[in-house]
């Protein structure tokens, strides 16, 4: 169905090709998972399938891409729209209408589908993606995860033969992600659709993959059976990490396969000496074995903000309304300094609204104290010195022409020595030049840049809204190091995330929200191991033992 023949792609500003002499074939009706580190060329390869590269985003391409007998060199993306559907990383960038129902119908209107067939497909797709109740909602009022589901629905409704998805579950809660992937696999297995999916959270999708296409980052591409390719790929999802730790040559692709192998090999764990709320996993992620970055060194214009005694954040009867919707409903909560709290819950539960309210940028009622002050009464500069926020859409905070200029501006605004923000960016594992335009970066790279900018101010409270969206496993590891360093300095860190693996690795406390209220609040081990939806894969493999990580398995193995 999809054939790459000696394809090379190079951008004019790059000295080396992103894709170099790639040749492979994806059969009709397969689900192919594309894996690789951030910036390895996954998005470029996906865009080449429907001709966005080079017709729309530029670049120099040699070789041939053939999809169902049609050449992307001879036909432009709009001419291939009946054959190939494409869902990018940023749903907002692809929306052209105002409401959910109109957006789902738009693509079919452009293809000239009959109104009766179009209406039927709209209803089927709304049900398939479980968004029927959102049909008349304005797109701008949806959460990031809801927008992502609408973007996928708008492409599926046109019923293309090939669908290409760039991180389709990055903003989805675990249950919604499972719904989307179930719908996708149904179309692959029952309808014969060919799907090409790039994902960083491989644990969500690898069990459904027929093949894996690995991009190591040197321009090459390796296609093969999922278990074999993941066994040697540089990206290491949780089950691959477990397989390596237990000496397995092939990676189990599902929790079921891993549980069966554990039972077959009679792997048992010693009883834990005690189960208590955990400190950050500094030892496990290796922070003490790596050079530290002093993020507050060299302040030039103001002294470092003093740390305060816990609680660092105190809310009493906090309420946030969006029209008639109570996004945060009469919430009373305290958050301590020197700890990492994971904030979880389904899309639209009120997590982002709570974070923006704590930062003081969103109107709210009730009592709010952050580091002993109410950020709602402070100037933007003063508020930034006590509470930092990394939003879901990192690009919203970037406005200069190069990465280097953004870093220089950040150093100036934060009052730190020159180079502090750039050093933080390198600590996060970002591999790009200072003269790159922020809009030319991948979603993960932009997120790393904004995180470095916010960290340079060294706030007493650090809020991160979906910080692992677009990050590969290496960058998440580096992010964990940064957060552990902040905690050791007494910072209160709150991470709103759908990434249960990351939450289990770095947090001590987990709060679950639903409809603006707290429905669960406790030690991460208790909250995450008591619910299948929020349990990491290692926990599921060893249930009912409340183990959270592979390192715990290794330490307790008999």
C-alpha cells in the first residue's frame, strides 16, 4: 500500500538529511507504528506519505513515495485527500470551522460526498469517537484531549484508505486513548484501512502494531516485526525496559504476554519491607550520577525567591467558571513544598483550569495562597517569581524569531546570568541549534524550550500541564532529573498528566479530578495501583503486588 523507494529528505537549513535512502513497504491493511526519539524525523516521514513534504512544508526530496499506485511527486496533498487522511500533532492547526459537528463534516463536503451519506457518517463517527455530546460545542472551548478526538474524527469520517496519525493519543486520558486505539484497530481489522501511527507513549499502542518502523535519528529507517524491532530500538517503553531487566530477548507487546511469561518462568518478588509514600526517584533515574545544573546561579537583578514553609499552595472554596460550566467546583486543597504531585483525570475534568487559576491568570473566586501570596493580586513579573506554568500549548509562550533569542530574553526577564536558560535546555536533552525558529521545532522540542524558560525564574511553585506530550523516553528521563532537583531545593511541583508511567516514576502524591472536583487523593502507590485506568504497565504485570517500576522489580526479585 505504501512504498518508499530510496527516499531522502533534507531541509535547506540542515547540513544532513532527516531521512536518508529509506526503502520499505507497508502492506495494505497493516497498522505500522513509527518510533524514534524527538527530532528523529518521524513527523517528516509521515508528512511525506501524503505529499505535505515537500509540496507544503518545503525541503528537498529525492526518491519515490507511492501510495496505492499513486505518486506523491505527481499528485499534491489535496489531490490525495480521498486516499490519505492526515492528523497532525496540533489539532488547532488543522481546524477550519467553529463547532465539532461542522468540523467532522467539513472534509466530506470538500470531497463532494452526498448529503445523506455525509449525515450518516457524521453520526457514526461521533459515536465511534465517543464525542456525540460535544457535537454543538465550539472547538475553542474544548480541552486539548477533546480537540484531538475531534481532529481524528474529522479525518475518519471521510473514510480514507490510508490514515496517518502523528501522536494521536498525546493529549488523551488513558480511557479515551484506549477508545481511540480500539476504534482505529477496528477500522484496520474489519474495514482493511492502512494506518501509520507515530507515538512516544508506545505502551499505549504497541500491542496493536503489525510492524514497527524505527528511525534511529541518523537518517536510516528499519522496518520489521514489533517484538524484534522494539527489542533493539533506542526507545524503551516500560515492557521493553522490563524485558531487558529480566533478560528476555524479545519484548512482550502486551501486559497479557508479559504476565504469561512471568508465570511461565515463575518469577516472584520478595515482600516489600514497607510501603510508604515515596520520595522522588532520584537514585533510580540517576540524578546523583549525573552533573547537576544550578538553575538559580548568577542572578543579576534580584535575589532568589525565598522558599516558604509548607503548604506552598492553599486553596479554600476555589471556583472557576466558564460561562455556566463550573470547571473547578468549590475546591479546598493544600500542596506541600519539596514534593511532586500528579494531577490526573479524564479530559475536561478541570485540571488545566485549576492550574491556570493557581497561577493567577484565570479568574476565580475563593481563597488562594501561593508561597504566602495571592498571585491574582500581583503583576505578571511578580507572579512568575513565585509560580511558573508550562501550558499544554507551549508555542503560546514563544514569540521571538530564534531559540537563542528566546533564551536570552528569558535570562533577562528572570534576572539570571547569561546562558542559564540555554544550559537548562541542554539538560533536557534538546538537540537543535540556537538559530532555529521556534515554529520549526517539533512539539516536544518547543515544550522543552518553554520548560527551560519557566524554570529559569526558579519559582517556589512549578506547574506543568501535560509536560510529557511530545517527549520521547530520554527527554522524559531528563525531565525527571530536573523535577527531582527542584524538589530537593524545596519547590512544590504539580504535574497534570495522562502519562501514568511518568506519574508513577516521579510523584509521591496523586490527585484525580472529575467534573471540577477531587475524587481521589493519596499516595501515588495507593491511587495508581488501585485502578486499572491509572496503573502503569509493570503494576498490571505483577498484580496484585503494588509494584510501580521495573527498578522495584529488580530490587525485589527472588
